[in-house]
C-alpha cells in the first residue's frame, strides 16, 4: 500500500456524510480528529522511512502530501513523536544550522521500522475488514459520487 492510497483513504473516510442530526460540522471535525489521531504515529514513521526529517519538515510534508487534510499542530506532532522516542522507535540528532541555530532531526531505528511494518499490517487488515463490512468495496467499484 503506498502513501498516496493511505492519504486518499483518510480523505475519503473523513468526507463521508452521516445523517445523524445535530451540527454536521462539529460531528465531522470529531470524526476527522479521531481518524487522524489514530494514524499519526504510522504516518510519522512512514515519513521517516523515506528520510530523516526535522519537526517542521514533518509537519509541512504531511500537510502537502495530504492536500491540507493532515495539518498537525505542534502539539499534535510532538506528542506522538516523543512517544515514539520513548519506545525507542525514533532517535533524534541535533545539527548546527548556520552560526548559532540548531535543528533536531528525527531518525527511525530498526525497532521503529519493525513497529511501522506491524502498524501497516494492522492498518491493512483493519481497512480490509471495515471496507468489507460497510460495503466500501462496492461503493468504489460502482463509482458512486454521493455519500453512503
């Protein structure tokens, strides 16, 4: 599964409209936040599989690659990043940039690579079962443009 497909599915799942009454926008924001929160660690590790990155770079890349769907605040990025560090999945290296400035780059460890593969396998398994259950496979095959 490539990163583009993953981002498409995040976008697709957060664009589904639910007819459950109440304020639609606040419901949608809650759904989007829960989906993002659950995927943040996996997406951070995915980005670090490609190259070492610093915090702002991770934030910008995620936003750019998801056409703004995944715009993380500093707290939304660094909380999961620090948890990944505490587990030994990511390490940091501080590099001097210019005369006085420093930049902290994050690097995925071998344990982080193994953890990423586990996360990705679980995501694939879960996505497959949920898609089957809600009929998403039929939805995509039939080319529906309306919400389910």
